[in-house]
C-alpha cells in the first residue's frame, strides 16, 4: 500500500521544533456531490504542525457523510502555504495533498449488496483562521476532493481548534524514552463498514514500546467481536508516529499488517492478511498508568472493512 501522507507525517515527526506550536481542530459542515448536486454532512478532525512562519503540514480524518448509495471517509495529508503566523488575529492558508479513501458503495450483488472500495484522490483546500489570545481559534475551510474513479465533492466546514505549546525533543513524560513499555487492555465498539453498520464488542491487548523519540511500535491481539458478517480475531503489528502535545497528552497514528482469522469468511480462506490503520490519544496519569482512546480501521480485500473504537487502561513498566 503506497501512503504518501505518511511522508508528511514523517516530516512532522522529525522537524526541529523551533516553532513548537501544534494544532488540533474539529470542523463540520455541508458537502456537495458534483455529479448529482446531492448534499449531505461532512466532518473532519485535523492535526497541524507549523514548519516555519509561512508553512505547515497536516493530517486529517474526513467523514464525507452519506450520499445515496455511498458512505465515504478517508485520511488526507496536506502541505500548506499560509500568511505569517500571528499570536492573535487573521491567518489565511491554501493546502494541497493526497486523500486515501474508504467507500462503502451499494452494488447489485445479492450476497451482500455492498463493496468496500479503497483508492486515492487529490485534495485542495482554502482556509481562514481567527486566532484568539487564549490559544483557541475559529476556523472556516473549503475542500475540493477528486478521488480516482469516484464522484468529486466540495466541502464547506466551520469549526474550532486549540494551539498547544508542543514538547521540544523527545516525549517529556519520559526520562528515557527507550523504556516506555506499556501493556494496555481495551474494549469498545466495532462497526462493520456495511450499509447497515452491524456492530459488536471488541477486546484487545496491546504491547507498546518506544522505538525512537517520535516512533513507537506495537503488537496487538485483537478480537473484533461477532456479527452476522464477520467474526474476526488475530494479531497486528504497527509502527506509530507519536507527538507529545504536553507533558501528559500524546497523539499518534500507526499502521501495519493484521493477520486475522474470520469465522464467517464465506470464501473459505479462514486466515487472511489485512491492514490496520489507527489513531490514538494517550493520557499519562502518572509514571505507571496511562489511559488510551483509539480509532482503528481494518482494511480488507474481501469487503469486510470495520471500524474498531477502543477505550483502555495501560500499565507502564
């Protein structure tokens, strides 16, 4: 799987933090499908890292709502050119990048009547931000997405964000990042990416270790729960890019292979090699305990994608 937005994330992770501020924002608004003029909702969560006074890079999760016969969302990586960063006042920006989408699309197949399509597209954006004097900002953004082989969409989003100081160098909660070993037990909610969104209760056990100042790796035993469409369980190995927002909170994205056995695989393959793409926020309660919230997307080649939403508690040693 080629993922160019990971290159942007690597730039975020490795750039010297002379400009240490980092942004997290949430937005929602309206979406228009170009070919049909159909309208629906759109929502997005973004992490932005300034690079100097006039540039930035961002990673975003975008949910493109529910146009007729489609449920599409995806991950976007963008590079931005902006007016000079200000402590208070107006900032304008233009961004361009790539968009990796997941589209649950209706089909005429009587067996399951939907497909999980994956693909790439381009995204261009215009942004206006008003920075308040207390780290909060209001934001308006216009996106144009052109996915390969799919309908183009236009988004108008409004929202708010928060600017963090960031952490210079390695993760501040660690005296020595090389000893950040954690076992995390988690549960939550699994949603199969079908047109009916069947759900179940997952359970996971994750082992996490720091591999560098901005890099973690994990091995996770995952039971996604049991639905009419899938009963999948297996083991995933992931590499993570991690940034500390302050001395307590971390945000990261990870990806890697997931070897899973599906008891409801109608094609009789049993064990399959799939992919797992994840985002997580970690709160370090103290030197021994950490709370974690995570979103995971299981990426399959047999139309059984799933979202696994998790809340867990970890013990560091």
